[in-house]
């Protein structure tokens, strides 16, 4: 959220935030993201308040994460 705020304060361009599903962990040779869609969306209101114009999902997210985000945004 602080990165979003700093970007918004530094630019007049739209801010696009695509967070990961938490911090990656390397387990048994694989990269794993442990955040659930419910945990992920708890940060969405803060990103909007910090100035995000577009929000998506990056590493570790899936369509389920985006569906939960849509519920929060409605």
C-alpha cells in the first residue's frame, strides 16, 4: 500500500497495482504462495485509498482471487 501511495504522489499517470498472493516461499523445489483469496482481498480497500486506479493479481493469484476482488469492489 505504501508503494501505491508513493507512486500516486510521484505521477499524474494512472496507477496499476498487481500484487502477488503474499510473499513467495521455496518449498520442495517449488515456489509457493500461501495467501488465500480472502486474505488477498483484505488489502484492496487500502490500495484504492492509496490511489490505485487499476488493481489486478500477479504471482500466486488465480481467477478465484479476482472473483473475490470483484465482490469487494461491488
